[in-house]
């Protein structure tokens, strides 16, 4: 997933033995693969929030990119605006401060007093990865 190599993963899935699927981390990684391959960002980020053992640290290598891609999709789909509380929930961020920092790193300015993100304003800009 980190390299976006779908063929390599498909090849590895063909060689997977049934006993490996019963492992907690392997089962979790298969759920991650399923969510990622279908573009189900909400499921992917919810799984990330509940990652077993050290899986979350492995996912840290690509989860920021996936959050940003999800944010781009949200901005294009929602008009005229979207509530920050909904973004916090969907992006699985801790609080509004974390969301504002996440948005600021991508060139999106949100005043802390606002409770919505103006999607029209950022629909046609290149968001930083």
C-alpha cells in the first residue's frame, strides 16, 4: 500500500495460506487492503484508529497520504461547506486543533472560530501532500 503496488499485493494474496489469515495482524492487514483497494477512506481510517499491536506504526508510512487524498475528495464533493466536526470524525483526528494543523500543513487556512470549511474556496487549488 505504501508503494501503491497492487500487482505485488495480489501476487502475495494468492500465496497466502489459510492458517495465516487467522492471525490477528494478518486479518487486520487484509481488512486494510480491502478498504484501501476499494477507496473506502472512512473504513481505512477507522481501522487505523483501532490498529492492533504495532500495526499503526507501519500504517503511519502511508496514512497521511491517504488522509490527504480523502480530504481532496471531500473538498470536491461537498459544496458550499462542510462542518469541521464531521471532518474530525471522518479523518480520525484527535480534536479540532489537530484538524486545523493538518489543514494548515496542506495550505488550507481555517480560523479556529469558524465551525465549517469553505469547500468552494479550495476546490481548484493544488493541495500539498
